[in-house]
């Protein structure tokens, strides 16, 4: 691009236009900051689908604000003829391609994530063995908080070539599975009924969802699983703990004994689960 074309690319900028651009940027930053504070605060006072719907607005509003600022500022500084537009896109593409390849890829992946919604604020996801609740979706990374209260930042770039496990997928229902392992000599019907009663009497149970008790025979004994849903996904660990404690107490009242699983079979079982 020669100097003559370069001069024709930019507009003559007055002080009023500089002030206008500065005010637009400051206003955009303030709006993004406000949505990231107010909407999560409001969502935490709501329940179920309404909470998740409000949280999902945060990244969407941020993308809209950023695009609005770009569309506002570009005409202030550039003469948008067809030739100039092609030149701007070409230079921008080269700069992103060579200098900011991974960063740009993560940003583009973030825009794709905002459209395809593989995760939303309030979702419980697992990426590369890290499990937690999505708290914030930035332009480049998604921020999750693990059950151990550790904050993990995962680049959106992972959606290109990684597996994303979403436990509730934007909904208010998240299935929990609690395992019990018993020696083989017992009445399986009594055990299933006892574990079902344990689930149905939990104060955390979501009554509108089904409760399943599944049994599978193994070489070392019988593997039982309670599959049920808590009222709120954030209660999943309290719910599972409640089922485990009361389930063991209930099973102790039956003529059963707990299985002792050989270490090598225990590892195979954990991988299967």
C-alpha cells in the first residue's frame, strides 16, 4: 500500500471526534463491567431456568457491545470505500494471522461458543479432567470454579479439538449418580427398594424428575447405582453426600455386607464410570 493510498485510508479527525471515540470506549467498558456485576447478582437471586437464562445474557451482551463499538468507531477514523474496506480487512487478517494466531483463534472460538452455546454461565462442565461451574465467559477464556473452590481459566480454543462434557446443558436438571458395592449373597429386590426410599426421602431431591436404582452383577459382587436429580445443580454434592450417608445406614439394617473390590478391578470400575 503506497503513501497516497495510506493517506486516503484515514479521515481527517477533529478533536470532537476524538472526544466522541473516547466517550464511546468508556461507555462500552462501563456497560460491560455493569453487566458482569449486575446480571450475576440478579441471577443468584433467581432459581432454575430463570437463573441460567439471566447468566447466559452476560457473554451475549458483551459481544453485542464490542461489535457496536467497532461499528461506531471504524467510520470515525477510516474512509470506508470498497477499496479501503478490503485493505483494512487484509491488514487486520495478516496481523491476526502472524502475531496473534492463538489469541485470535480463541476469540473467534469464543464468538462461536456464544452462538453454538456448548457452555453457558451456570453450566457444570468438564474439560480435560477439570470439572466445575461456568462462572464467566470472556472473549478469550471461560472461567470455571471447581468443587474445591479453585478458579480455572480454559481457552475457548479447546472447543476446536477437545471434548466438552456438559452435565446440565443450560437446564436446571443435573443427574447425580451414587454408587454402592455389595457382596453377592443378598436379596437384590430389598436393596433396590431401600435405596429408592433413600433417594425419595432426600430433602434435596427434585420430585419432578425420575429416580432410578440400577443393579449390575460383577465378579466381586453387585454394583448398585442411584440416579436422581437435585433441586438445583449447585446442590449436587450435598445431594450425593446425603444419599451416600443415608444409603449406607439403610443398607446396614439389611442382611447384606459391603464388597471388597480387588485393586485392579477397582481401577477398571472407576474408568468405566
